[in-house]
């Protein structure tokens, strides 16, 4: 476990944003990504009859749709014990292998940092 207060301020910010969108929207998970210019994109999970996306894949899609060409970091907040391979692949597609993905519980405490790709 990584104490959230020990995180870099920019990483702490994306964890906080991911936690906030999860709570505000009442969804199972929230995510935030930071692009190469420091802009952040925040999303909750999407569960429509015709479309299901994790919060992290939605945040990556929002970054791409907004013109981001690379990612510096990502964070996902929820109950999951691990980051699905599909989510890591989406981060790696934009950020490259090795982009850090912070996995935090609903309390915002980072449980694990994994590398995309």
C-alpha cells in the first residue's frame, strides 16, 4: 500500500479527481488520466444497454477525443483488486508501455501502482 499523502502532488490530484467522480456520479469506479501537457481527463464507468466501458477506458477515450497524444499517468478508484488487462492496454496505447497506473480503493488510498503495457 502507498500512503496517498506520500504521492507526488500531481498523482495525488488524479487519485482525488477519480475518487470524486466516482462519488459524485454514484458509479462503481472513477478514473483520471494526465496527458503530456498536464491536462486531466476524468470519467466514471459507463453501463448502458448498448455500451459498457470501464472508467479508465472512458478517461483514455476522452483524452484522445480532446487531442492528447500521450499520457503521463493514470488513476482508477474502486473496489477492484487489480486493473484489467484491457484497461492497461488502453493506457499503453496512448501513454506507452510503462505508464504508471495507480489503483486506489474507495477511500483514496493507493493499493498498487502498475505499469501499462
